[in-house]
C-alpha cells in the first residue's frame, strides 16, 4: 500500500534525470506533481509515461516556483515531499517515511505489575500513532555524489534539509539564493536515512550552474548588506547561514575563499574523498566562493 504522500518536482530540461527519479517513486508515492518551466527536451514526454500530474508555469526562482505549486496545485494528501530531478530516495528512506506518516501502531512487550517475572510476558498494543501532532515536518540527510563518488567529508555530509512537511504547514523562504523550506508552525523531527543527490550532467554543466549561482549570491549579498542578514530558519541550515553571514562574510574579500578551502579540505578531512573530492572541494569551496567575491567586488566598483 502506498503512503499518502504527494511529491512535488520542479523541472526544466531534465530528460537525463527525470526517468530515474520517477522510476524510484512511482510505485511508492500516491501522487506525483511535475511543475515544469517550459522544457524543450523530452522531460514532459518521459513524465507522461509515469502518469505524473504535469503543470507548466513561468520560472522566476526556485522559491517562487515551489510556493506557486503549493498555492495552485490540488494536493490531496496531508504530507508533501519536495524533490529535485537529480535526486532520488534510498529504499531505507522510503520505508522510514512510510512508517512515520502511515499511522502504524507500535507494539511493545511489557510485564504486568500483578504477575511475577517468571509468569511470562504479556504483549500490549499501544495506539500511539506516528508522527506526533506537534511534528509538522522532517529534516532528511542529503548524500551527494560527484563524478560517481560519495562526498562524505569536508563538511558535506551529513547535511540536513527540511523536505517533508504537512500540507499548509511549510513554505519556501522568499530568497533569490540559498532558499529553504520553513515550517509555519509546529516542530520538525529528523529521519535516519538519506536521499541521494547524483547529478549526471557533467562538469561543464556544474560549472555553468555555479557561475549562475555566484551571480545570484553576489546580488543577494549586496541587496542585504545594510540589513539584518540572519533569517530564523532554525536547525543546521540556520546555523550555517548565521556563520556565513556573521563570520565568513566579515573576513577579508578573496582571502576568505582560501581559508574556507583549507578548512574544508584539511581540517575537515576533505582529502579523504580522493581525486573526485579534490576537484569537488576545490571548485566548491575555493573557485565558487572566490567567484562570488569577484562579482561582489565588480558590482561594488
């Protein structure tokens, strides 16, 4: 029996990834939504084979596109899961989610006070349903693969994201860059198992995408430089944002990218990720952060 969960996927020219993801969840999720930004490849053709509910909407940014989906799709289920096309769920995570939101009963073995221990055990069925009423969302660990290698070190695992939440209780921050889903009320729990991020488009696409990200991050930084930079999103993401805004960005321009790479690659054991890890940590921790600084410098001058 499928868990009562609705999956929302944002797409644009993702024919290389979409089938892998849909195969992964089609027999598990009871409802799958594709919100497409007018792809010109085979993305929608592939999605139709898996009976996904397809909608198209002009793309502005990730936050606005996801919030548009929450506001306009007729979502039947009480729980929503957000996934990117280059991601998929481990079997252990699918089982865990089904158990957590499926209303399974706990069964425990206890001793009755009226009987001595040698009289044996009595099975007592407890009617406590999962999840608790105050839990409106769950953080899930992301496992990133780069050039076929799992990046386990350099502060890149485990990283937690709020991806599963009750309908009407979660929403994406209105940010141009580094947006996260936040709960509108209630508390969030943590799941034990991982979802996988494994982009197959290659290094050229990765560099192009992060070049675009660097422009957006530089612009977002300059727009907020005279305002409070901290957004209260809580959890690991909130702590990392606080450190970036209140520590990293206070370090000298350009030098901070170098310090950050040294910290991740040597002090946080990024070198244990092999040659692929060297490429990843250098490009992500040094090249990308240096490019952001270069664009900040360009805009300021």
